[in-house]
C-alpha cells in the first residue's frame, strides 16, 4: 500500500513530545505529506463521550465488556476530553503512584470510536492519535489485559501512559516499591533510586521513543508487520523498559532488513 499523507493528532498534556521534530522525522523517513491537528478528543460530542466511557476496562482477567457509565463517569470523561492534563479527573500523570489509579481503556474499542469519528476516511491517509489515555488489549494466551504503548492499523494510537507503564520496570524496583507501600511510605524514594532506568511521566526521552512507535505503525501499514525480533532495531517490541531505552535511545536505527524495506519506499 502507498501512503500519501500522515495526520498526527497532538497530545497537549505531554509537552515533552516535540511535534516539529517528529514532523521532520516523518518527512525524512518516508516521502509523504505530514499534517498536525489538535487533540483528537477535545471536540467530542456527548454521545461520543458516552462511547469512550463504555470502553473503560475494570476487570483485567475478563474479555471486553461494555462498561455502563453513570453520571459521574460521564462527567469525568468529559473533563478528560476537554482537558487531558488530568488522568483521573483530579491527578496529573506525575502524581500517580500506582497503576491501579490509572483509567484503562480497551484499545480496539477506542480505535473503533476514533474511526467512527473520522470524516472522509481514506486508507491512503494514516491517522495517528497521540493520547495519554492508557490503552490495553486482552491477550487470549494468558486470559488477561495488558497495557499497550501502541495500537497499530489505521487509525493508530500511541499511548504515552502505555509507553511509561506497559514495558516492565526492573524487578528490583517492584520489590522495593511494594515493601515501601506495605509500610505506608511513598515510593518516591524508590523512583529516585532507579531514576533513569525507566521512562517516567514528562520524561524528556519520550519524544524519541514516540518516533520508534511511529515507525512500527508505518511498517504495519506498509508490510502488515510492525515488530522486529532484533533488539538492535527500533521495531523491537520491548517488554522491558531497559530494552525500550536501548532500542529507541541508544541504538536509534532500524536493522538492515527493515532499513532496506523503508528505503524502497523513497
């Protein structure tokens, strides 16, 4: 398939994502028009806000079931649409201490809502929505939901919260964090101890990592495959933060095979 245009929808809550740099990055790797638009959810109607609220996930060990929102849910969701700088209506992302405090959304249900909202949908135009909503998908192999940084296909979703929360932190971090929490202490000291070992909210490295996920989306559109088994490739589907940082920050390039595929598109 031949891409003609990429429309990138900004996430204003994550100012660390350098949109002008990302636009230049996209133009350098593939000869397409790149257009930037505002936060995708900002102008959602009451009906669309209701649908997003239905896409929330509360039971991680059960396949997707539409949530039946109450008035409080809808008010909260409207707040999140109008002002994405809060993740649960009250807390900013950097104030979240535990993943259980973050609202989860079924990534495929959210993708369907986005597709329905798009006008004049054209498969030659790739829509990429940046959002701090935490996307997840149900995995039949272990019968539970898992956080996802990226939902490929068109429209595609890149979840900045997923980038921070989905790839696992060092095992030692979780052990020490749980011990601190059991004692009623904040885990801030533990985060400080492991600073730099994993991505955090408002991390200056987020912009470069987003580039890697954009590459995965583009390769999915071009070849039907988005990931690479090699760690020394930006298409590596990292399950650990250390691998994510290695592929996207240290290596910052494609493997030879995938670079050849990309070069063939020029």
